[in-house]
């Protein structure tokens, strides 16, 4: 008797990611695109910047992500008097032992919420550079590795607000993706009014993922197939940004690698094992928007035209 092969069941990590996405959609109402982009950023191994005015749910999204991920979480409120040592930690003299003992800062967590990051001084902002890029902290001549995974979620108020210091370009480039929440639609806003907000719901969210499941999912994302013509499309897009008259500069090779990783994660969330041009187009504004200074017009409009005008090889 010939046995008919059955279709392989989806990996446990993929199923957990699907449950995580559904849980987040149930808490962050009316923002399915931003939720999916945020989770794609995490799966791609990057860091997330949430930009918008106060009160639209930036911190709620960050909290919901951390609870759903089931990872260790610390929140740091960035202010003008925050020092790098408050974030990274400091060595304290132990008089009895006659040695300096290192007291780790809140950065030694799997998920770090840098709330209102642009209210801190550039000196404190730059303290995150090594941590975000190298996944390590150097203090007192000693290099200490950060947890794996290590995910920074930073919220940022508009630059026109009082008491803000714009993030330098090198710092912005460390964020793989940026998202803007905007105002909720009428239906979501009515639900918020009827329920009194989502704070209690977020605090009670169960963990859907853990560190090992997340690492497994990231390995599966890295295995998503990318064909040669898709790489051609990425290079055509990069060249278009570098030659566009409305942009002061184009995507760097590092940004292009980030775009590829984000497109892989987006395809993975869609349940596919191959990246399509549509995946690149879906994540392109979030990967490129905070990296490309615009001369004329608004950034989203310029990026939308660039996508529409760039042919797919």
C-alpha cells in the first residue's frame, strides 16, 4: 500500500508568531499595518523607532510588544538630565574588597523601551550607538555582551516640540524601521472611549513568544529565499534613491541590507518562503523614511512616487 505524503505542519515558531500578531491586533486597535511592521522589525533583528505626537499609543504599542514577546523588559524615560551611566551602568568602588564592581544599567534587558528618546541630550543618545549596532557595552575598559535577543523600541516626539534634540543621522541609521501611528479611526476611537483605554488589557497580556522561539523564528526568516531578480530590484531601488532630485542622499549599503532583512520578515509573516517585490514595497517606506532627507514635498509622497516610478526588473 502506497502511503500518501502529508503536507508538513508549520514550524512551532511560525505558529507562535501568528498568535502573537493576532494578540497585538486585538490590543492596538485599527493599526494592523503598524503592528505587522513592528513585528517584522523584531523578526529581522533590527530596532524600532515609533514617531508621533504624545497620546496616540506609542508607549502602549511598545508595552504590548514586550508583554507578547515574553522577554525581560525595562523602560527608561529619556530626559534632559539623563546621563549615559544611567543607561549603561557604572562601576562602584567596593571598599571592603578593594575593587570596582560593575552595576549594570537598564540596557541589560532583552527589550529596552527608550521613551521619548529625543528629549535626552545628544551625549546620552549616542550612548546607545554601540549597544544597538554591536550588541555590547564598553565601560571601564571592559566589553560586556548584551542579551540575545536585544531589541530597542524608541518613541520620539515631533522635532517641533519643546525640549527635543533631533537624533543624529548615525543614530537614526541604527533603527531598522520607523513607524507612525497617527490618530485612530472613528471605530477604534469609539472602542477606546467605551472601554476607558487599553492599559489594563496590556498589563494582563500573556506571553506568546519566548527568547528561544524568537531565535528560532529569526533563523527561519533568514532562510526565506531571495531570487537574483529580487536582488536586482533592490539595487535599482537604491540607485533611484541616490539619483532622485528631491533627496539629499540615497540608501547606503547597510540600509539596503536592512531592507532585504525586513522584506524577508514581511514575507515570513505572510506565510511565504520566498520574497516578492510586493514585500520590498511594503516595508520600503518604514526602512527608508527616516534615512532619506527630503528637499521638497513630504517624505511619504516622495517615497510613494519613487516606488511607483521604479520598474521591477
